[in-house]
C-alpha cells in the first residue's frame, strides 16, 4: 500500500498553481486526507501532485455584514477552534467539530473537501443548505450545482477553488444539522441540514450517493423528502427520513 | 525452608506494568522497526478472484530475477495441518499458489526490491491469467450436493462433520416449552493494531535461519517452518520482538514466513515483509463466522431439559497450522451447553471449506458465538415462560455445591459459584428499577436489558488436545530462572507477551517466591534461541502455565540459594527462609545478591555440597489436573434502541468475573476491558461481507468498522475469587472472557427492547439497517 511514484510540483502562487495544473495527469492536493489514502491504495496515480496549502492567498478569512468568506485552505480545525469568523451560534465550528477526528481536522481543508465531493462529506451538505458560493480562479458558482456527481465537480482542468462565501442568515434563523454514523467521526450513512430564515427554508439531504438533494420553500417537509428519496431502498429511506425529521423546524 | 509471601510487588498486587515505560514513550521495538543493512522488501502478487485456475504467470521483462512463483520454490513443502479426528479431510496449502487459487488475497507470486514501493511497482507488472471457477461464498450453500468443490477428491466441502447425541432422547417429550432459533454471526477480521510481519536472514556464523516475526508462538512457527523448508529445527531461530496485539491472528505458521525464509537462504541477504492494512483486510478476514439452528426444550418453569443444535462454521479455504480447520466447530459441539445442567443434548457440526481466508481462532475462539447461541435460547425460554431472564438462568446453572462438576459434554468445571456471579450483575443493574423505566419507554426509543453468563476454559492441557490430533499438543511448560552475579534475575519463557503484561505478572510470581524487586528482573520471552520450548501464547494459558513454571523454577532456585545462604550464615539449611530478597537465619541474614556474588565470583566461599547447577534453574510445570481452568463471568447491560434510525446506545454495562486468584487485578481488568471492546465489535460493528463471487467488501478500516474509544461505555467490573484447586496460586486464565460475553448480552438487550413491538434481530452484528429492517417487518 505504497503510492506509485509521482513528481511534486510546488506552486508559488495561484496563477503558478493554475499553470501547473493545466497539463495532463496532474492532481491538486489540499489537506490530502482523502487523496493521501487514494494514492496509497493506487486508486489514483497522477504523474504530478500540486500541493496548494502553501499558497498564502488560499488562507485567511474575511467577513462583511452579509457574508463570511473563507480561504479554500482553511482547515477544519481552524473552524472547529473558532479561529475564523463564524455564523451566529457557532454554526460552522459545530459542523467542523464533527468531521472525522482531530488529526484529519488538522490537515483537511474546507475547499479540498468540496472539491473531493464525497457524497457523505459534512461541508458539502451543510454548505449547500447554507447557500454557499464557491469562488474559483475564474468564476463564482453556487455550491448547489457545483458538485455534479459522486467525486465530480464543475471544475475544469487548471481551475482552482480560491474561497467559499457563506451568506449570513438574518438573526433568529433556525439551523439544524444531523448525521447518522456508525461511529462518531465516520462518514455518515444518512445526513440532513436545514436552514430556515425569514427569507425562506432550505433542506439539504446528503449521503445519498451523489450531490446533496436540496429542497426549498413548500417542498421542505417529511413528505417532500420522501418524494425525492424514492430511489433509495426502503430501509435506507426510512433511516434517511429520520435524519430529515431531526432537522426540520418544529 | 519455605518461600514466603513477600512485599508489595507479589501475586495479588496491581503493580504498574514494567513494559509500559517503553511502550508509552514510543521506545518499543516492533517488527517494522527492524531493518538490517542490505534488507530487501517483499510485495506479494495476490489473487483478485476467490476461485480460479491459474493458467499462466508472466514475469515482467527485465525483472525475472526478482519475481518468484511456485515453480521457483523447489524443495519447499506445502503447509498441512491434519486433525486426527475421524473423517477429517486434509487440505494442502501451497505457500505460493500453483495452478489454483482458493480465496481472494492468496499469494500467487512474490517480488523482491529495495523498498516496498518498488516491490509493489514490480508486482503490478506481473501478469497472471485466471480462469475463474464458481466460488463457494456461503457455508450453507457450500454443503449443497451440487456445490463446487474446493479440494480435489473431496466428497463434500466439509473438512469435518461431527455428531454427538447424549442423554435419553425421549425426555424431550416432557417439554412444555419448545423454542427454535436460527442465528448467524459474521465473518470478522481481528485487526490487531500492528499487522503481521517478518524480517529474516541467514546467519552465516551460527548457520541458522534467524527470523524476527510478529508472532504469538515462536516455537511452533519454528517447528512448522523447519518442516516446510526441510531444515533441521536447530537451524531455525524465531524471535518475536514487541508485538502489537495478536488475538489469534498471529497464532499461525504463515505462507509468507515460508516464502521469505526460502528467499533469505536463496538470495543471501535479509528479507522483510510488513503486512499492510489492505492485505490484512482483503486476505485476513478469517474468524467467527457461524450459523446455528437451535431447538431448546424446557419445563414450564424454565428448567432446561434438552438442547438440539446444528452448527455450521465457515472454515475458509485451508486447514491452518497448527490449529487446523476444525478446532472451532469441535469447540462448538463441546462447549455449547456452557454452565447449564440439563438432561439431553444433540449437536451436529460441519466445518465447511469455502473460498475465503482460512479460519483462525480469535480471542474466545468459538465461545463468543456459542454464548450468543446459548444465551439467546435461555432468553427465548424466559419469554415463553414469562419469567425474568436471570430467573431462568438461576434455575439452570450448575450450583456451587456441585463443584467440581462434569457437565453433559464431560467438561470438568473446576470451581466457582455461578449463581452468585449472576446475582451480582443483576443487582448491579438493578433490574426492578430498570423494568420500571422500560415500561415508561413506549415511544420510538425503546429500552432493553440483556445478560449472559458463560465459562472460559483456559490453559488446556495434554488431555484436551491429544484427542484432536492436531500438530500441536501442549504438555509441560518450562521456565528458566537465572540469577546474575549482582543479584538480578532473568526469567526465560517460551510464551510471548503481546499486550498481556506478562513481563510484569511473571516477575510478580518470581517476586512472591524470592522477593527480588521486579525492577531487577528481566522477563525474556518470544525467542526460540534463548527460551524453553513452548506452544506459545493462546487459550489464556500463560498465567497458569508459564506462571506455574516460573514459580517452580524460582522455588528450586530458592532451595539452592538457601543452601549457599545457610553456609554463609553458618547455620543449618533447615533454619533459613528465603524471601524479601534475602536469606534469613536464626542469627542474621544475607542478601540474595551476596549469595549470587558468592556463587559466581567467590566460589571459594561456597559449601562443599553446593549444587553445581548453580543459580540457574529450568523447571517444568503442569497443573495437578490438565483439563483446563474454568474462569467464568456474567455480563449484563442495558440499551436504548431507536426504532426509527436503528441507533443503539449502551447505557450501562456490568460485569462480574471470577478468574480465581488474580496475579495483578489491574491487568486482569485491562484484559476484561479490551476483550469487551472486541466483543462490542462482534455484537454491533464488525462484518466482512463476501459477495457471491467471494469478494470481500472492505479494503480499508473506513469500510470495516471496528469500535474505538467512543463506542466503549464505562464498564463496571466486579470480581469474585474462587481459586482453582489445580493451579499453583489458584489462578485461572482470563484473557478471553471479555470478548465472549458482549455479543450475547447486547443481542439479548436489543431483542428485549424490540420485544414490545414484536421485532427481533437474529444475526450479528446488529446494525442500524438490521434494526430498521426488523422493525419494518414487524409493522408490515
């Protein structure tokens, strides 16, 4: 279980990284907490690895009155520890605290997690519910739609996620996130996140094998969820609906 | 003179573990820490299919010299482990497959390179043509008349079928209660934190093959390895360095050991193989898979009359050395009745060959499954009789006044008070208070109570193993006690300590006799070059067998010390005692250190009749009766079960354990806790599923779920102490009991919680999906 040989190309800045990643057979590496094992299992074997976390512009966070923008290389640990701006009530910190375990949180990044697009990843479902926007080197893409399938995104060769912009919900919002895992820190087998504000309600259902399912407005209900989960077998659907029921407003 | 019980480090004291200093500081020496100069690493080409003819193997061009196949291993013999039980069918395991593979992960070729990564690069280039054959991936299907056969010339796929029928058959007609269950346990992987591994080289000076291997039984590996390589056994030395857990996974002669030993001799430089997690998961899920059809017959008041069982054990593709393919099923038949007294018993077993990794005995061996089966039946009777489960148990347990007791399968229960043990956990849980809470919980989250009581036969001796006729039969266990000239003590034993704390507990035994501080003792183990022969560490035998041997060697050493000490004190040997690190006479004392200096460095001061054997004694030990010690325990737990999500929470877990005299109660608790953690894995988490083609479902620990710290509740451990009448200090083996009870206790608790809605789960592990499936079926 040793990685096949690869070359390492360390970029100096984002444009350098974009150039390095533009060629064939290259993989960007952020925290490496998923890519590392995949390399070791030889499930992926790029000729070049381009590590991104050394790029200063991918770090840092800023907030305005209506949004928080997190550098793509922000680690789960930084969020879990409250070292970044957060939404009211520590929403982001609480999500981060439930990701895997500390060693993974120390290195894993929010941008890397979204780009890896594991259907059961925490950020993918929660940030979809929070209506986040992915800022890449060339465009701003709503997270809803950014992930096109399991482990697949809209990113094109050489395009890099710079930051994630998370809108601040109006004070007094309802937020719940629940995942069902066999053990704390494991990838979930069912998850749901729900945001309700004066502007409306959003429900994201994750760990369903592809991008999260997003329901909004009047579709947000157990019945609405049941309608979109018809493709699951009855047992999985029952468990997934339980996760949904735990996040819906009373 | 007599040995006297000595100060605070002896038998019965919770002495901190000597070995923990190096472990906690990260200064141990494990197999992957060893890499002599010039070492090359191995990577095996392993079968990606479960059952196939291998029609061609092509070595990559330019790498012919560093790739080896079966055809290259001239003179290497296959691994065979025959049982002497009548009807046993033999398998022959080639160390590299030749012509046929029988499970995913079976080694087909091996590549040698300077690093493991380079060896893996070469392994990828080896081309193997597989002509796939239908696989036997399920033990029941494997016994079908038209099932594909694993081994040529076999009439069916059973390594062994057994049948016992004891007692008067007609008593079954007296039963007011007849209950039936079909139960299944999952195939598991033992997952020690350190996998297997070895480093081997030919020592030109000693003309010896010296192999470091992460093993539990170095002497047995030496015997088996020498046979496969055609070497005399004195030409092989096996050294187990620090070993990071075994549980049975390392109680085996490995094909990899044979291949590497051959290559080390052939290539002339050190060879290393470190198993990785993918290898261990895809080719090493090798334990625990049972299927039971059970019928229990009882009186209306819950008294058990008879038990009928048909048990299948999935034995995998080959019979492993030394335990063979049938140990597990043979155990099922003999231990299923457990600590219960009843009139009639029938049990048929089949050890079925399947296209899966060969079965190995895992901590508790068959007992985890057997206790699950038996305790499920007791709860089923309780439900029919309308009685509390503990009440039914109390009506059937062997009473203390019957001890020692030979049960229906002739197991000799040496001692104990089983009813008291059960009452203690029932009291700890406070059953009436729990039942009141349970009655309130009528919503989607239900509460349940479950318990199990079971025995753990340990330190099996000659009389137990001789009948099985497998390659290994334990006899006398020896230990060497050797004084150094400055009064230190080396204890040399052939067993191997890999987490059990034996470097401490064996020193405690010696301390009880000699009083030498344990800081001045070295327990040397796991090295065939410097220790007496031993079958090794398995079956919870070390504290009884090696402990007894150390006591015997130290007692004889004390006699020799006394003789010299008496001379130095100018008194009669009859007037001195040895203990507390000195020899005491009527008018004064002399330290053991002075005695040692005198023997080695000032022999002119020795008495004329001194024993020329010196302060170096090898002595052997066997308990007064070698049918095994019987420790036992009761486990009781309460759970909540969310009937919507399938989540199970362990709310409370109480244990009462009787391991006889505990040499180190802290270490005994550690053994119980670690075992329970693994038992929780069996009950709730661990399963290696194989698909119809014999493909294992998990290649990483993200997919094969084992419990961690967050899954283990606080365990409340109580002890009873009924000394074994047959062992040196009254100690009993307790290394496995922790792992035996949880599947039974937890499954009973979950099913108690589900009983109110008419649902039941009859297989392990009990996962969220299985709960929800059962709940949906009950509601349908």
